[in-house]
C-alpha cells in the first residue's frame, strides 16, 4: 500500500464530477481514505479534496498525467500531490511567539510540515532558531537595500526548496513583485483590529476604545497589504480588566493559534482559493 496521495480541484459545477473522480481512482487501484467537497452555488463552482492510497506502486506525476483527460473534460484546475511534507521557510523580525509556537509544533510532529530555515531582518531570534537546529539567515532590510533583500529572500526560497513561506510577525512589507512570485504559497499573520487600528501600538488603541474581542487573522500574501484571502481567524473575548500589555499577550496567543492552523491546513492541502476567499476542508 502506498503513502497517501491528495487530489484537490475546483471546476464549474455540473453532474458527474464526483463519479468521474472516483471512477478514475478505482480504475487505478486506489482506495479513498478521506473525501470532502463543497458546492458553491453563488459562484457555480465545485471544490473537492480526496485523499487516497494505491495498491500498486506509482507516483503523483504519473497519476496527474493520467488524470489530465478527466480534468480537461470538466474544466478542472487541479493538483495531484504525494505524501511528502511541505517544506516551510519562516520569516521573522523581533517578536518570537509565532516562531516559538511553530518550532514546538514542528518538533512535536503536529505541524504537518517541515521547517527548513528561518530568515530575519534582525539578529534577535537567531538563538531560538539555532537552538532548534534550524539555519538562520540574517538579511538586513533598509529603504536602499529592499530590492536586493527581496531578491536574496527568493534565492533562499529556491536554495531550501521551500514550498511555503510563512511571515511569522515579519515586520516588512513585501513588494508587489515578490508577492506575485509567492502567490498562493506565502502566509501572513496579523492582529484582527485591521482596518480599524492601523499603525503603531494597535493594542494601546484597542485599550483606549474599550475593545471586548481580541483576534488574529492568517491569510495569503497578496499585493494588497493585509487583504489576501483569509485562511483562519482566532478570537478571544476580553473585558475591562485587560491593560494594553494584557491585550498584547492575548493577541499573541491568538496569532500563534491562527498561524499554526493555517500552516497545517495549507501543508495538508486543505485550503483551496476561491476568488478572494478560501475553501478550507478541515
């Protein structure tokens, strides 16, 4: 029996799609172990994720080649993937709560992905990364060197064969060109006060306004700052007893939770883009 394969797809809704998929898998000696689908009536689209194993030795490329005829018939956008874990490159600045959480889940085997390197515009988190056995690369960023720094970042993505880039409180704005180069494979995390409390000290702004909910949003990176398709959000209720420091602590917890879920779901190929939104098969 093979390691699990995963087929994800989207296409215009019409009868016979699931039958075509399951018939293909049956004909190739494959057994479905998990299947989820979503019919979006507003957009007339079907989204599907099927995890399966095969009785005979094969690989994802061979299966994808055979599936192409089915995909062409139904106008499918699809991906056929093997069971190899996604390789994740993490971008950080000075705050380490998200990196620490990702490292913990990676080492515990619950992240669903492999961390391969940490890149930062500061040296602060080098000890944390290197203590976990991860390569740490310092890439300073200034207004003058921004273009060179982003070119180096993309080189590091290639060098480490990273499938996913995670901005774990990386306090730099990626250019439109770099955002496009990482389309669909870069995840960012930020507090969920946006667009209400922009700029510095959002938790102080929230405290001044008497906010009762603190949250975080994990989303794909796009050229539109902090407006990419949302993968996950976490919300924690608070009250008047929380000062700005307490709010920030709760916010960091929310950020770590939302980000780790987004990384795991993406790495397990449970997230499909749906226009400016997402379909997440949990």
